[in-house]
């Protein structure tokens, strides 16, 4: 009788253990880029808002409308009344409850007649407030000159102007108002999405590595070689035969893909406010940093000089100035190569560097070639 053979097979791990190991390995791998949905990373060419603009009039203002010298308001009012059967001389009109305005709106993609849009009403003349006014019917035109929506209705300022006798109180900006749902779409934009044979994804921030990653993930998801990155900002996709006349289904599938994003190292500096934002992956070379401040203080001491007895002099005011110059000792900080800029910022903060000093140091690091990132000033 032979002894039973030993079972050298490796026991099968449960599925959750395999997923856990894969997730841990992904976290440990260096250089793993963060994944972003394609819909947050790029837009589809042709699927966009269209700006609309129109010239209109706001009536019903309590004496806060355009002044008499605003000629185009009087001409517009006279022209409107003439169409209604009332003939008036524009030069003889004196009204204070009317204001000329520009009305703007955005026509969203795939808007259909009857859909309501929000509009913004901005004073065009010298009206002091649009509070309590009503916008008269205003056609809204696109860049091609065609009317796509019509706006009308009571406006909402979100503030007020009050007071009398030269004393006024103002809250918020009262010469710009808004009407929620104040425009009605009259014509749709001509764009047949389901008839398209090719799609173009436009990256919000062009990058060659990201464009290649988008094309690769689309090909893997569709199972066909349909996507091609033509440059760093555009990925062309040929609609597969299975999705002909079903482009909406294809876009819904592709826009939910998680694509790794390769973001370039960048440091953004707002010198006006002293704000510094450091992006991921910013590195510096080995460098020594010394920074010291020079403080100059001028103090004026006002004294009164009195004349001597029987000197027939007059009392005089004498200003004595005391100038003090103080220079802080510059501390030398050696930063080794390869550390992140966050470590440098922490070290500089430890020696008492202010945000504005940090801006000057970052500019010097860039000029010295030690900052391995793009320095963007806004």
C-alpha cells in the first residue's frame, strides 16, 4: 500500500484577496497617475453653448432710469411707441423710469423651442438702479444674426439703493439684474449629433501623454482601433458600425471612462495677494537659499519751539525726523536635490519667510534653473 501523495497545489485564494493584492500593488507602484473621467477631461467638438445678446428696455423704475441726456434711450422709446401707434418727438421726451439695457444669455446644446433660459440684464446708459423694473420683449440673437430666443419679465437685482437728502445706502450691484427662466427658445441650433461619422474630443489642458492615454482607453473599451490622437489637444474617434445613428449611446459609454492624467509640474503665483499654489510632482535641484529683509523706518517727532523772553520771536513748530535702518540677518538654507517644493516651503516657513518673500524666492529659483516646474504668474 503506497502512502498518499502530498498535494503540492497552491490553494486558490478568494476573489476578494486577489482584488486586494492588485489594489495594494497599484498604490505601491511609482508614478501612478490619478484617473479622471473623460467627461471632466475633455469636451466634444460641436457640443457647446452659444452666446446670445439683445438690446432691450427696462421700464417701471422709480426715477432711477437713464437721464434726459441719454439720446439712444429716448430714440428707442419713441420708436417702440411709434410701432404701437403713438407718435412722439424723441427730443421732447423727458422720462426717468426707463433704462436701456443689454440682455445676454447662453443657448445650451440641443436646446429646443419652448425651453426656458436664464438671462442677465445690464444697464447700458447712466441709470442708477434697475430695482423694481420690468424687461420688455427683447429678441436675443446669435453670432449669425438670427433670433434664437425672446426675453421678457420682471427683473431681480439682489440689492437695493435707498436714502434721501444726499445720504444713500447701496447694497450689491444694482445696475445688473437677472431673470430666472426669462427667455424662451424660439429656434434650435442646427447640429445633428446622431448623424456624425467622426467625433473629436478636445482636451481642456492639452498634453501629449494624456491624449495618447485617452485614445488607448477608448480603443480598449470599444474593442476596435477607432481613436487616434492627432496632437496634444485633440483625439479623433471614428464612430464604429455598431454605433451608427446611435452616437449618443457611444458618447455616454466613452465619457464615463476613467483615464489617467499626466499633469505637468506647475507653480502658480498670485503676486498681488501673495498666494502660491504648488502642483504635484514639483522638484528642485540642490541649491542654497539666503534671504534677508531691509527695514527702513522714518519717524517724525513734532515739537514746539518757544522764543526767549523779550526776544520778540514767535512760536514755531519744528519737525525732527529719526531715520532707522535695520537689516535682518540672511539665513542660508541648503536644500538637497530631489526634494519636493513642499519640503522647501516648509523649511522656509520655519525660518519665518512671509508669502511675499516666498514669491521672490520662487522667481529666483526659476531664474537660477533650480526649479523643475513651470512658474505661472497670474
